[in-house]
């Protein structure tokens, strides 16, 4: 049926009005208080999700993890409080967590079935949606720095294995002996997986991926993720962490996301992009969008969680495991560390 111009006009006007009131069209007002230097920023970080419970964790171990997360959060907060970019903040946090053997990234990464450490990482800049990622690297001390070099110095988004390592050498990244990544605890976990004491997706032992998302004083967001993947992985398996849109995504029009969990499900759901898409096209807040996407991922069979930061300064966590190593801070004075659900 043909529509007459008389009816078409109100329809167009209504569509324009809807656009002008949508959160996409309007620059979001910051919900943040400025810090002492007048900067407004927010940051969230994670060190993996899993079945950690208060009962299973000694007070010493718990204190160690809280201190490690607190330190990494402060590293990111300092970058942002001194007017640094979200991109520099997430890089600095992930480098700190890669260097910390408590986490499954960089030193302390889990072992493959063959007893190697194969590292994956990604980074994304919400200003331009530029992204860089690396998969299966074995000799690069800080895979997140290599991911950033791929983003900034190559025409590509994702490099893998020997080629990525050659690119690392050519760009002057720090190269280490593969033994550098070894920790006895992770080696022991591999032996447990091989002897069948742990299942392929034993969330307690295998997760520990790290990530950071931030918004800086200019309202730009960035995300970074780094991991050794899953204990006992083989056949060149790559999870969600370095897959742009699955484990990592950043878009100034929506949010920045870093994920952790059973990567296969996060890839199938397209978790990080899906959360950003919901924020772009609905009026949901970050918590609602993240919870909805985590619920869908859980329905597929996925375990894990996400951290999300929006240009207006929301900084949220969502996870369907009993715990997630996490922390967040903002220019208004928020500074908190958490491990277990409900704290
Ligand atoms: N998502 C990671 C992977 O599947 C693992 C993790 O988060 O711990 O490789």
C-alpha cells in the first residue's frame, strides 16, 4: 500500500525525534566527579573468573591476590589521574598483571598439553576502533605490548605464532627464553589435567586471564586482555581473548569490554561486541547489557565474566562463576578490590 506524503512526514519527524533522544546521538554526560587535577576517569580490571570460594582459599593467598589486584589498579589509576590516555592505562595494567606470576598471562601462564606456554593478547582503542592482537606467542615477555605494536605499527589486526614473534623482534620488543614463563604451580596443574584429575574446563584451575578497560578524561575508552589460555590446550587452540569482538572490544560510541572464561562460548556469543552493540542500540545501562549477554553466554554453556567501562564513566563487572578477581576505581574516589561474588 502506498503511503501519502501527509502520513510520511509525521513518521519521519518521529524517527528524527527518537534519534535525537537516543543515547547514541547525544554525547553522554559524565556521571563522574573530577579528581584533584580536574580529570574524570574510570577503570576496571580483572585477573580471571572461576570457582574460587572463601573456604578453598587460605587467608594468605587471598591477601596476596587482593594486594596484586590493588597494585595493578593503582598503576592504571595513576596513568589516568595524570591525564594519560585510556589506552596507556590499560596497557600499563595488563603489563603489570603479565609480570605477576599469580595470573595466567605472561609469567605464570598455563601450560599446553605439550608443556609449552602459548600466549594470546589483544588491545583496542575506542577512539578509532583500531585493534591489535597476537596468538600463540612463546618468547615475547609482554604479549600486550606486541598486540599494541601490531595495532600501531602494522597494517594488520592479528598475527600468530612464529610470524608474530618475527614481528616482535623486528619491532624491538623484549624477547625472553620460554623458561621465563614457568611456574611450578602451573606445571603441577598440567600434570593434574593429564592424569585426568581435572576436566578440560575446570574453571578453578585454568582461568586467570587478565584484562583492563578504562575511560580517560577526554571520554575515550580502551580495552586490553592477555592470557595463557587453558591448561592442556592443544592443536594450536586459541580462545576468545585475542579475538576482537569476543574477548576484547572498545568503541567510544558504546563501551570497552574485556572478558575471561571458557573462550569457545565467548567466541560463539561474540560477547564483547554484543555488549557494545546493546549499549549503542538500546537505552540499557552497562550492568543490564553485560548481565544480559553473560546470561546468554551461560545458556550456551559458557562460564566466566566481563568488565565493562562506558564513556560516561560506568565501570561494572558481570560474571556467572562463584568468583572473579577484579578491581575498579574512578576519579570520584571509588577504589575497590573483589574476589568472591556478592562482595
Ligand atoms: N578466556 C580464556 C581462553 O579461553 C581463558 C580465561 O579467561 O582464563 O583462552
